[in-house]
C-alpha cells in the first residue's frame, strides 16, 4: 500500500486505489488525521473492495509526503515501549505504530502511554 502511494506521488497523481484491508484503512485514516493525505474512503462490496485515497499536495505542487521509511519488516520486527519512542525528524515527521489499541501515531501512543510495533516513519 505504501509503495503504491509513494509511486502515485512521484507521478503527481491526484488519487490512487489500494486493496482494502482493515489494517491498511486504519493506517490511511491515521495519515489523514496527521495531514499527509486528504481523504481515504472505502468503496465496493464483497471481493471488489478498495480504498480510494486522495493524495495531498502543497500549494507549489510538491507532495505533502516527502519520504516513507519502513522500520518493521517481515524479516525484522521492531517494537518500542512508550518511553522508547523518540521524535521523528526533530518533530517534523511521525512514526506510525501498531498498538494493542489499534494503529496510532507516535504522539498518541506517548500520550496514552502504550507501546507497540513501529511500522514506518513518514515525513
């Protein structure tokens, strides 16, 4: 999903469609909340479910997302307690975590004092 979004941003596409999963939808909703995407809407029924993602661009035409860096991979999972979560890019980026209470950003996880698997860093 993140690769599709990154490729669409490089092509300056206004929107991209990604296959629907509940985890991907939760991640996209978190990115909308942090202001990296404009909207993420689930569409379709049955087997043909997709998520329509509207990408966000700044006034000069550059994308709101500069870079996405994967932290946890299938070969190496990275977990962090809430005390171990540091600031990303001196406060200009965010870590997205998978916690027992769902997908959360680094600020929310620290505020609620919960840790989890660090999925990726976005700035």
